[in-house]
C-alpha cells in the first residue's frame, strides 16, 4: 500500500498537533506574532490537518523531551482530546527525544527537518530529485535508525506510511545500518554523475548565453515571475516548495537579445544542511548564474528575515561572485503603502515589482539587458561588404547612427555593448573599430580603467 501511495504522490491527511519551543533570540525567520505560522504552512503542504498547537518559551531545551515536563503532559492531553495521530515540532529533536515524547504522547512524532524531507519526497518528480531526496533521507535517518524502527513498529504497526515516513528513501527502515551505508554510497555515486553532467551543461550554457537566476524564499513568487517573463511552464502554486527542480527558458530582453532565465527551489530557514548538499546539482544553476534576481514577498510580515535567510544561504552554497538585484515582489498585495517606503529606504537600489500584474518588470528587463551587453560605446566599425553576417548583426543588435559605403567597405557608426563585440569577434568577424584592430580597440575602449559599467548590486542588498 505504501509503495502505491508514494508512486501516486498522495498524502495521508493525518491529524497533527504543532509544537514550538521558542528559545532566547527565537528563530531567525519566525513571525514573532505567530511562531507557528511557517510550520503550519509546511504541515498543510505535506497534507496534514492541523488540529492543535502548543508553544512554550524556554531559556534552553529540556534534555530528555525538549519540552518542559508540564508541557509534555499538556501535549499528551491535547493529542488525546483532538485524536491526533502526529506531533510535529518546529525544532530539530534527537532520536532519544523523539522516543521520549512519543512514549508520553502515544503517537508519532517528527521534527522540522523530517517534515521538510517528507515534502521534498512527495514533490520529487525527476530522477535527479528522487536521488537527492533519498540521499538526504538516508543521511538524516542513518543515526536514528534504531529509534525509528522501534517507534514506527509501535505507532503504525510496522507499516511505514504517512507524513515523515514515505518517499523514495523509506526502505531504510527495513534494513540494517550496513545495507543503508552500502545503498547510500551507491546513490552518492549516481548523484555525482548527475552533478557532473549538470555542471557541464550549465558551464556550456554560460558560454553560449547570458544566464540569470531567480532566487528567493519559498513561496516568494519566483515561479509566477518566471512565467510572466518567459514563455512560462513553471509550476506556480501558493504551497511551499512548489518548485523542486530547475526550469530554464529564454527571456527576450529586446533588440534581438535574450538571456537564459532559471527558476529553482526556494530557500527556507533551518533548511537541513544535508538536503542543501544533496540538491547541489539543482542549485548549480544558481551558483553559476551570471546575475541573480533575489525575489522577496514584501507582503509577508517576516520578509526581512526571509531576505537574510536567502542571502546567507547564497553565501553558503558559493553563489556570491555575481551581482544580486533585489526585487520587492507582491507590491499589489500591500494594504499599507508605508511598508513599501520602509523597504525602499533600507534598500534604495531595489525594484518594486508585481509578478501578477507585471508592474515594474520593464525596468528590471532594461537593467538585465544593460548588464548583459556591457557598457555601451559609440564607435565606428568598418566591415568588408562581403561580410554580410557582421553587417546584419550590427543592424539588428546595435543602434546604428550613420552608414557610409566606399571601396567595398561599410563604415557604420554605432552604439554597441562589449558583449556584442565579443560575439562578433568569436564569430570571426573581419572588422576594424575606430580604424584599429578590433580586439585591441575593444580591450582599450572597454578596459577596467575606461569602462563605465551600468550600476550593479552587491550581495549585501
């Protein structure tokens, strides 16, 4: 039965009680007015029916049960009253803590990391994503196997079904540590092949095209924005982690130019580190992109903390060498315009946009286009009349200010960007720039000393 459910990607609507232990300083991205807001969304995304909630503020976790003794008793009563079959913690618990709380509550207990892994298992569609999810599940559950065998046998009668126990990695619950390690090694070898192939594809794409990555917190509106800017095709859904794979489409920038825009998995606070490591090949598009558009849902009360999480995660995965442009998305949903003024004051270089209405997207497109073509210079390019490809390219891609034809040559006065010159040189164009060798002139005109580049945004936005 469990195998059929996994293949159909169905979710058992378990009755769940949510628990959060709020420690000094709190969670970096939690809503102070509603500490369980994000966990509630995660639970609903996984298919749970939330029937109860419990919050306790402690100076430090209680060693045995994470919760205080009194709260454990209150949790047991809440589970009994609501007939819940699942308790979900917004904290990461040790195997012994899970076992102790399960014994007291008499139902299955999972923590935040296990819940996120379950959602990823349910959403994994491609071979690569399934490999990544199974590896992450194995790495998470490997040190917990003994406790998990015990509690799953007691709670679900030996049938590993339901939230936190399904997915392509669930078979580790039926085999011993040695077989788990052997399978983990084999899966990692397979994933290395996938990652190597992905890295080659991304590297080649960067050579052929200008690449832009959409990044941001989960449910920030990246897929909707992707569909608005390109031909679409990305799965846009209000639930968390609607996108697990990477989709790349051509983004027309005008003047015959285009970039390759990628949409990938969203980030979230306290994302399990082994899950980030496993999804390295999926994140390769982000790491190698030549420009990043950081999307923030400014209508969310925790938007500033979410932006901090995104920037920190980008730094952790090594995506910190390219310019980042901040897009303040969902401005159409703001009830109080003063919120937007606060954002603009903090981030004056940010763009206010709406993926749903298209507001502000033309300015973003212009910036990406300017960044892609490099600094624009007015130059005189002389080309043999027989080199029709170069003349046609300049007519279509550059702004032609003047044309003169003499002695078998075309002399075009144009406003042109460095990238266009590079493209022409790569194609073997026979041309001179301002009467000089084209390569020598390009290096001089677009040198670091003389190159007044369009403004870019550092990763500190």
